[in-house]
C-alpha cells in the first residue's frame, strides 16, 4: 500500500473509531468534564462534526481554486456559541460520519498530483491537500483518546461518589 493509500484508510476509519468510542455513553457522562479546560464527550463529537464540515470546504477550495486563503477557526468560540452542550450526540455523530464518508469519496478518486495543491492557512502558512489529509486523519484518533479518558474519569468520579465517607 502506498503512503497516500495508508493515509486515506486512516481517514476513512476515523468516524467508526469515534462511533465505537461513544457506544453506550449517555446521560450525565456526555457532559462530564474530566478536568479544568477539558471537553466532555458531547463537545468533542460536536467539534468533530463541525470541523469535518470545515475540512470539506477547505479541501474543495484547495482542489478547485489556486492557493486559496484558509482562515483558522476558534474551536472554543464554536463550542460556546454553537451551543455544543445542547446538541444531540446522535445527530453530531451522524453528521460527522456522513460528512467524513463524503469527503473520503471525494479524496479517494483524486489523481495523486491533486494532493500537492496548496492553500494559505492563516496560522499554519502554506498547506497541501496531503497535509490536511494527514491532520484530519489523525484528528478523530486524538479525540478518541480524549473520549476514552473522559469515560474513565467519569467512572472514577461515579465510583468515588458511591463509596461511603470514612468515619
């Protein structure tokens, strides 16, 4: 398998990794924050859904246009102002899975030279389609680790609440 094929496969699998990591998560577990400044499961999945939509636009611009400008987003503002805490996990997961599948279908059929096309990211500078493929292939993998850590922290928290106070 080529390097490109390997990255495309990692990209394709990302949504299923998130689906597996969130299976059975419900109720107060979804919004439990495992630490100061950390996101809960619902926020992570909403973030993945929204950034996949952003990726869809960026990648299409880079393929169709000559070296387009690509603005950075403020993920914390998005989480706050798009009310991630009120969104349904199932819908966010569905949006992520559907958009990821559509993006994969576009990418897998591109000629290899298309992955060298560039854009100008406001923080990263010059990026290629291949750079973005790698970033977004790793993106859900990173967040799956955070989901797993949040679930483990929630279970520890619930276990500590269930233990009687020492006398």
